[in-house]
C-alpha cells in the first residue's frame, strides 16, 4: 500500500539522496541537468534539442550547455538525424543508464528508511 510522504519526509529524502551523491564518486549534476537527463531516459525517444527546450520551457542554448556537460561524462551522446540532417538526436548511453539505475536504487533505499 502506498503511503505518501509528508513534506518533511520528502525534503529529508531529497537531502539524503543529494548528500549521498555528493559523497560518492558519481558526477554532480545540476537540477536542470538531472531533469534533462531524466527526460531523455524516462520519455520515449526521439529527443532533440528543440523538443527538450520546448518541453522544459528553456532556451536551446540551455539544453546545449547541459548536453555538452553530460556528453563529457558520457551520460548521453548526440548523433545527426539521417532522416533530417538539420536535427541532432540525443541518445542514451550505457553509462547514463547505469548512472540512473544506481540513482534509482539510492532513492528507493533512502525512501525505505523513512
């Protein structure tokens, strides 16, 4: 049975997960970068800079900067769309999938402690 978290518990969970991320060897992502990454992995592809910018209501340069940072960490890659060479598709990576799997496990474990 699902028991919703209280406001205090939700904030404690967010704090504890953030603290665990700061302490481990995983990359530190901003809230914006994490939201973009989760959108790429949780929403069905294809993903483009234009579509992500529209979905998140930010500018295309904001998305591009985040993708540059996440690309250096090998969490996502970019590839030219062969159907429309004007578009660049953002793709998932094994490293990104493993990063989010560990994050999901961390959130689940910390939530059980509440």
